[in-house]
C-alpha cells in the first residue's frame, strides 16, 4: 500500500511533544521549541528545505539533529528541515558520491590549469580541507564536490519550495475569491 507523504512525515519527524520529552533536547528546549520555528510560513518553509538539503547532503550521519539545531539560528521550520535531510539516504548516496567525486576532481583539475592561487593551497593553509574531510567522512575531492552539491541543491530547493508555496497561496486565494463571487447576492 502506498503511504502518503503526510503519513510518512508524521511517522518519521518528531513532534514538539516528543522533543520536549527527549532528554538530549531538554537543555535547549526553550530555543528549539519556539512556536515560530514550528509554524509553516512563506519564509520558514523554504529556509527549512534549503537547510535540510544542505545538511543532509554535506553531513552523512546525525544530519537531522544538526538540521534541527541549525534551524534555530536561521529561523527555519524545524519539521521541514528534519524531513528534507532524508533526501540524502543510502539510495541517493549511490548518485551523490560519484557525482561529488567527479565535481571535486574537475575543480582541482581546473585549478591546476589556471594561473590563479590554487583552491587546494588555500584550503590547506586555512585547514578547511581537514574540516571538510572530517565533516563529510570522505576524501578531499569528494568532500569539495559534496560542498558544491549541497550549495547547489539547497539553493534549488529554496527556489522551488518558495515557488510552490507561492503557487499554493495563489491557488487558495483564487478559490476564496471564486467562493466570494458565488456567495454574493445578484444585483
């Protein structure tokens, strides 16, 4: 039987009450459980989608916890941020990791061909290479590719979710206006 998206979300994403009872969240409950972070609005939902995709692609494990805590700082919708981290799963890793490796390899190949300061030298000097490798658990080529993919996918997710949100609101408004025209007395 095919499960609906809302049923899947209800089953997988924790509710506010479940998080309130969680002993790990309890010290941060005042910040994480603010009502504006759980309200669906035209600004918080696209932020949640972008944050969830960014964290889900870049961080392989415990990404839903990281997304929930990061949502506090960017005022994103917490359930949406947690739910969109599940876009990165073992099935999508088979596509993401080879693509990330190719992107990283291409970027490092292009830096050797150009006369500019190499990205890898800058990353080594600032220790960003170690940070990315530790964060992603992958080699430098793949880690840089994952960073690029997470930026691109989160930007696209933000744009698409903002457009979808706008379309839903416009459709509801048109339906309300049509109902109001029908309900008006003639004459």
